[in-house]
C-alpha cells in the first residue's frame, strides 16, 4: 500500500544537498567595540569554598583542595615526561615502594 506521507523521488530538490550555512541570512561581523557585550547578572547565592580561616600556609591550603589520587597522577605524569625527555639521565629519587 502506498503511504502518502513518505517523500517521493519526484519531490527531491538539489537544495537538499546544500549545507545549512548556505541559507544563513546574517553574517557575523567582528568588531573591537565592547559596548554591545552583556554584563553578567550578579550571582545571588553563596559561592566559593567553605574553608577555615585558620589555614596557616599555602601548602596546607593546596593539600586541602588536592586529593591524593590527583597528586599521584601528577607525579606519575611528571616522571613519565622526564623519562621520555631525558631517558637514562633521569632517576626517580623520590619513589616510595
């Protein structure tokens, strides 16, 4: 049975193969004028970390936000890079088993 909702071969048009950008009416014009930029809406909710003000050193603050898994990955990737760049001249002196 013929379904009239299916497209017919006779309905094909060469425009079907054109990219959508071909039909765009407006083109973007870049300028150095920043007056049209929108200003952000002030954020009304509490934000930022909930950190004690008793932290004494930047190292303690860094450790507060860094997880052990991240630090292990950072050390691994740094050592891998050093090995690839310097080969035999690089020794992993700080490895703990």
